[in-house]
């Protein structure tokens, strides 16, 4: 499968997202509420269109002009991207480490118990009791789910070893 060059539409969407992002900061700072919301919508929409395949390298290589698939610049781009992808595959390990599951469970339990402890210490005096209880609920439930998933993964590994 040949990885195609990002389309002109994707590259134009990236440029529009960058321009809208640059305009968003002053609009929000000057208090133009509706303008800021519209610019934020444009940034998110165009950024979503362009995010998957358009980066600075693609914009500098192709700009916003149309490129046919058999263009020499497209071929060089594909070769460069394949070399970059290969370097990333070599550098990043995708092996499963069960210690990470245990670390995640411990972290979530600490957050959940910390939120419950904060509720107990404040005694419900301030208005933060609701968000703290929601945080505790979500963290402790996520810890249970992560523990169960880790246990199932360990169990499936031991059954395949037999």
C-alpha cells in the first residue's frame, strides 16, 4: 500500500487552522466572545481535517499546490516518511509491560482516596464537595476496571503458555 501525499484540501485546512489559531488569541484577549467561539470552532474543525496527515514537513514540501501521485517530490516525500516511520518503530517498544498496569491502578487508587480524604478534611464546607466526590468515584472505578483488565491479561498469558 502506497501512502499518498496529503491532499490539497488537507493542507489548506492546516493553513486555515493555523491562521485561525493566531487570530483566536487576540480575539479572546480583547473580549470578542462570539468571534473567539467561531475561531475556536474553525481551529478544531480544520485542525481535525488536517491533523492526521499534515505536518510542518508536508506544508514546507508541498505548500497548498496540487501534487499528482507520480510527481518526483511525492516520491521523495514517501521515501522520507518511510525512513522516519522505520526510525520510530525501532525506537519505540510495543511490548506489553504488566508493571504499567499495576502502576496505573496504584495511581488511580491514590487519586480516589486523596479526593475522599479532601472531602473528609474539609467537611463539606466549600462548594468543591461535588467535584471531589465525582473524582473519587471515577478514579476508584477506573482503578477497579484497570485491575480487572490487568488480571484478565495475566490470565490469558498464562493460558497461552500451557
